[in-house]
C-alpha cells in the first residue's frame, strides 16, 4: 500500500495515520471485524485533521545506506561499509555477493558523480565467489543499473542487482524492483574478510528489501501471522487520512481476502472529510 508521491509515484499525495489500534494485542486483533470497526471509522470527523506538517509523503527506506559520508560536493566514499546481496530469485539455493564503494569524484548537490566500487557475486548456485572486480559508473539524475554477475551496466528491463541515481543505491527488490533481491545490514568489517562462509553465516532474518516509508509503510494497516501458525494478513482497522491537493479523505482498509479466501483482494472504505 503506497501513496502517489515521492518514489512511489509522480503525485503529491500525503497521509497521516490516526492509528487507534496500533498497539492492540494479537488476541484483540483476532476479534476485530469490518462491521464492528465501522463505528470507529464513522467517528472520525474533520476535527481529527492534524497540522499540515504532520502529513507524510512516501519516502524510500533503502537497504543500501551509509555508503558515503558528508553531503553534496563534500561527499566521500565510506569504503569501510560492505553490503551483502542475495539474488533471491534462485532460492532455495541463492547467489551471494558483496560490494563496497571505494571512491567518489565530482559529486554535486544532487548527484554522487563518478562512483567506483568493488564487487563479486556467485555466477551459479553453490559456486565459488569470483575474483573481486572494480567498476566505475557516472551517476546523475538518470538511473544506472548494474549487473554484479555480468560485471556490466544493464538495461533497466534486463538483469540488474543495484541501481545508482543521485545519492541513492537501490537493490532490485521491494519498492525498487521486482527481482526480490535481499540485502543485509551494512557490514562494517574488512571487505576481504567477508568470504562466502561469512556471508552465509549472516542470519536470514537480517536480510530485507527496499521498502517505502510513508504512513502505510511506517505504520502498517495489518499484522501478520498473529496466531503464530496461520500465516495470514489480519487488518488492524487503523484509520488513515489521505491528502490530495486541498481535499482530505479518511481511509480504513478492512480486508485482504475475498469470500473464497483469495489473497490480495483488498477491501477499503473511505469518505471525504474536507
């Protein structure tokens, strides 16, 4: 669920979560129903609208962060920070790789300039890590996609692992791409020490994908697997305010399944407040 703004779209839509059910227990959430939570939705009036500054647009929570220090033209590469990437498309036997940015030249207020990085990634499942290679890409306003296996810049529609633009490096996952790649938290250890065994030793739970950080991402409208065995999406029936231009709407997501149990059939109730 995302708003049409920032990295999610060209609009200027923003939102705010009233989040009255944010801290309810797993037992409580199992008792909630769309009918029962209609009263909470109806009770929200224009008096609940917060100050303009409280509304949030979409933002990107990139898994690859801290790869440079400073800002603008003074930015410098943080070569002490290594990123481990899994190509999850080949699960259950994934390809592991790593990279680090070693140099930046010609950064501006808006873009990182010429970025040099070291990298290696398994070309086949259960294969060895190839020798570490070095590449340099010119980073500006236009995205540059890079394939860590092929060792080359890739077309946007082709196979790619990381994408450079401005001062962002995105992984091909989640909010940034459809390949489902996973990235571990930054590893502040010597680059050479992260061999294949060390990368495989990083807990699976530590890996994640790029995600949106707007009101729906930062304060989700559901909980997952609340019984511990159901593996289901459970709406928490929080009410969100969505601002589009001068109009403000209240929104409550009430379901994730249809009457047959088919997933990703999301039900929404909404009404204009202003």
